[in-house]
C-alpha cells in the first residue's frame, strides 16, 4: 500500500515522463518578499519563517548549491529540477532573474525549474521568460503561495494580497502555458472543513495543474509564534489533518498532480504540532485513509459520506 496507489503524485508523474528518478534541488537565491521589505508590508505572513523549510545558502553560488544538494542524494541514477524555494523567487529585476535561472539551467542534469513565489510578484515579462525556457525543452512549474481562497483569512494572516490577485496571475500564466502548482494550508485560524473545500473548488476552477497541501505549523521567529505562546492559536491533531487532506484529495480530479500532501519542519524551529517533525506518520495515515474511503477523484462533487 503506497500513496501513489491513490494519489497522482509529482514523483509518479516525473518517473513516467523521464523514465527515472527526478529530485528537486532546493536553492536559496537570497530573494526577499514585498510583504517583508516594506513594499506592501513588514513582518511577512503570520505563519512564515523561511528557516523552517529552506536550506541556508550562506554565500554559495547557484552552481555550488546544486552540487551540494546532489551530494546529499542517496541515488545517483536521477535527474534534477532546480527549486527556487526561499521567499519570493520572481521578486527582482528581470535581468537578475534571468541570470539566476540560467545559472541553474546551465547544469546538464537540471531538466527544469520549480519557482516558488507570490501571486503579486509575477509580471508578464517573467512569464514570457519562463515560456521561453519551456520552448527550449525545459520543464517549468510556477509554485504560487495562496494558502486560502477566503479573503478574510488572507487578511487575518497578513498575506498582503487577495484571491482576485491570485486569479489574475493564474489566468495570465495559463495564457503563457505555464504550469501552476498552488500551495494551500490546512488549519489556518478560523477555518473549517467548508472553507477548505471552498478553497479547493475555487482553485480548481482556475485550471491549475498542481496542488501542494501543508498543515499549519507554528515555527520560531514567526508572528504566529507569539499568538501560540499566548494560547490564542489552537493546532490540529494528526487525525484532523488526515481527514481534511484525504477529503480534499478525493475532491480533486485525477489529472491534477499533488506535489505534496503534507510537510515537515526541522526542530528546534518547529514549535507545534509535534507530529510535523516527522515525514512518514502523516503520509502513512493519509495513505490508509484513502485506501479505506477512496482515492483521488473519488468524491469530485464533494458529496462526502464519511
């Protein structure tokens, strides 16, 4: 019993496309974020501390980071995707972005780019650049952090943009033929099952190609950490997360690729919930849930019976 028996995963998609293992190599290109540098706000999103998920780059070049990440891989019969991960990786001058992306693509083992960013940091000029890479035979994924389609939630977590901004960016990216993976967080304050389902339906209606699910995690250095310490933020249990994630997967058409169905953070940065410190327990429980109640696409209309 494996997750790929019930979910169209990114690893499964890549193996079918390339005929071998494909791994992401995380890159920190020292980008900032308009919600941190004062362009639209300061302090960032309430849940964010990039140290919880990004590999610190220090002063390493793109090429050095790629080589370091390759050395960490157990299997060598693989090809790679350069993953521009930390903060907003389209937030910069066109020439700067072009240089950084090209440095990653210069590695002959790098088949394409996965670029994490915000919906309000994606210009048509950048979309054209990414489309040009695709025309050259490179695979490109634009990973958009949305987290929720509820504007009240986006305001509450200090996101700095609304759902309409996300819609506009996806519409423009679709026009350029750029594949979109949308990041969603389960467990944000004030949200419940109906909100998660509504968010998923609205995201799928935009025509995205990928979804990445995350549990809400409280990490050291975030604004939310203060509220959590004051007892103002309650965290979901593993069982609660598994049920929500499982039902969202069931509501998703099989053609949509799940880049991730859970996430972890490294201690001591992670404060809560403690089950997010390990990768396999949530993956095992989600797989068991789907094996019991039905896999991806089995409840497309949201008519959940369990």
